[in-house]
C-alpha cells in the first residue's frame, strides 16, 4: 500500500511540476514585435509594474489596451490600469474610464466608469474635465445641479486651453446655463475658442458682432469670423456670409461672392440657402453665373478632399486614447519622471 501511495504521490508531484511551467508561459504577455530592445524594455516595465510602480502600471495597461507591441488583452489592460488608478494615478484613472466605456461592454451604467472620470478631472486631466462637463450638460450623469457642474468643469478645461470647452463656457455665459448670464464674458470665451479654429465659436462670435452683444457692432468683424467658419465648411457661416455679401452688393463682384457662399450652404441642404440661391440666380448675368459656379466647384472639391483626409485619419484607430497610453514613448517614460515615482 505504501509503495503504491508513493507511486501515486510521485505521479501527482510530477504532474504539478510539469503543469506549472505551462501556466507560467500562458500568463506571460505575447510580444508581437521582433525588436529585442523592445522586449527588454517591456520586461523591465512589467517588472516595475509588478513592484507597484503606478507609472509603469499605466503604461503596461495602455500597451495591452492598444495592442502596442503585445497582443491586445482587455482584461490585462483593465487589471493594470485599475492598479494604477487605485494608487491615484490621474492618467490611469482617465484611461480606465475610456477602457470601461468603450471596450468593456459589461456594465450597462456609467456610474462606475464616471467615478474614475471624476477623479481624473479633479486631478486636472484636461480630457476628463471636458468629457465630464459634456456628461453633465447632456444629462447623462444625474445631479441636482448638473448645469452648474457642467459649467464648472467646462471652466476647468477652458482655463487649460481646450477650445471646445472655451466655446461651451462662452455658450453657458451667453445663455445663462449654470452661471449668471454675461454677454461680455461669453464673447471673450468665444474669441479664445474662435482663435483656435473652433467653428461654432467663430459663428457665434460673428453673430455677436452683428447684434452688438458683448461687443461693439461691426460688420467687418462679423464678416471676418463668418469667413473663417465658412472656410471650414460651416453651412450656417456660408449662408450668413452670402447675406453679408448681398448687403454689400454695390459692387458687381459681391453678387458673385454672395452666390458662391449661398450655393455652398445650399449644397449641404440648408433650406434657407436653397431658396436664396434661386433668388440670386435671377439677379446675375449668365457670365457672372458661370464664374460663380466655377468657384463653387473649386470650393466643393476642396471641402470634399478635406473631409476624405479627416475620415482616413479618424478611422485609423477606433479607440480614442490619451497620450499616456499610446505609443512606445508612453511605455518608456522620461528617466527623471519615472525615477521620481519609484
């Protein structure tokens, strides 16, 4: 009996001994690049993550989330990002929110992911501040003072230079949403966003110049900002630019300009522009119409090409990431910064 038991025990021990290395290999990340330097660097980063380095945990989690140099693994990404997030790593908190809402479809509520979003926002992560403001404005996150909180987080992001946040903060002051209405402050925030190319801010600022709300009335400034937005293919700006050109129709060239901008807006389906284009057609000569239509074709080609380039760029990566979790440079933080957090 003893001899048989020993044989059985030996067999069992042999089985466990043989099985353990197989499990260890299965748990090792599968690196997809052939670079030996990358493999060494990832191994070092993984070791630091296992030792509790939050910076390294964020980078390793990001690599798994994106499939950057390793086989994409959402579970491993979530595990490492959560470890870093629980240590208070702001970028990891935002990245964990992104992963939870965009790649892990296990939760039907935003409540848990928004917890990480709020922590990141309160630590100054720009993208988190803007995203959280959007959630409050759109009522995707319930709160008794959601409008005030939306304005607060827009202000945080706006002060860090986020163009869309600057536009929405201007809109809050313009409409009195979550803040006391103030047309001068609205115009100032619209201007900051407009200078960065934010098209909605350019349109609203132009309208303010037309109406003299928060700024001194100026047709020239209205035209300036409508033109910038129209060149970005804003149908409303194109239509309004056409109307301004009609008002200056003392010169024969302006009727052509009016037709061009009105036609571009009409091509985008703006009903008022479609009707206005028919009226302008009856006011210009055949030679003027020919010149105007040639300009419309050139602008349409430019807008179409721009849209195609934008689409190609947007489709390259479906998971919008922040800087901390994208690329090899995220895997290898600058020496001084990494060492300071060891």
